[in-house]
C-alpha cells in the first residue's frame, strides 16, 4: 500500500508542474514567477493531503471489510500491535491480543459495518459508521450509527475512539435488555449472567437467550 501511495504522489500532475518550474534554475526570478511558484506549492500540498486522506480511508475500509467477513488475518493487517479502542471515553481494547478477544465476540453476532462518511481536517480524521448485527436487531431494531475518531501510524490504525452516537435509542436498548435478562433469570437460570460474560461463550449464550425469548415468552418488546 505504501508503494501505491508513492506512485500516486510521483504521478501527481501538480507536482510535475512544480518540478517544471524549478527546472530552469538560471531563469530570473520575478514577482509573478514567485507568485506562480507559491500557488503551485499550495496546490501540491492540497494534492498530497487528498492522497493521504484517500490512503487512510482505504486502510479503514479494509478493516471494516475484514470485520464483515469475520477474517481476523485481514483485519490484523490494518491494525498496529498497540491498537487502542475506546468508546465514549472508556477503554475497550489496548493491544492486539485484547482486540482478538473483542473480534471473536463481535463475530458471533454476525456484524455488518457500513462506512457512511469519512473526512479529515487539520485536527482529526473522522468516520461515521453504521453497525447492524443480531444483538442490535433484537435490542434496537435499526443500525447503530456512530462517529469515530481515527489515528494512524505507518499505514496502520493505532487508535479508534467512538466519540458520538448519531442513531442510538438508549431507552429502547435498556428496556429490551432488562426484559430479556429478567425473563432469562426466571425461566432459564442456567443462562443467567450472559449479559456480563464478554467471551465467545457469553455471546453464544446471548444468542440462545434471544432465541428462547422470541420462541417462548410471548411478550412484546418495547418499541420506545
């Protein structure tokens, strides 16, 4: 991917223009020539900035694609060993081993990630992501949409921080979660505690609990 980025930059039309301006070193520098050079430099910086944003977007899209395919090898190529993931200020993952555990749990719910928007400015690289899976379908009906701040180093993600939820009905989520947990505690106590078991086994119990609730409870889920 680094070689691809270098080729794009070398072939950038603006950079070629700049090199042409510098070629005749013996030419007399005039004010108009200086202005032209400055203008081309500004365009060159803009061109490189756009290509840098494009590369970051490709890295993040490759990460999401790997998550959707439940392909840890593909995902790992986009992540630094020191990957840090936070959600609304809380640390979720702090290295690649912790991420693997997170990945295994997440994969059981068969997630579908969609990149809605990607942007970069002087202070941050931001992505808006929509996520839908079996757990979200049960607790929320529609996809969760959130904004994440990204940091990169040497063509890998080193930090992903969820900073804002754009579509998240917390009241519905908590009401359905509590209804499910209470019904399981009363009818299938062997599965009690599945909400707090952040392991693949706990995720499997979560799927089982949702299936049992839908087939046996006869209760309507909250629509609020």
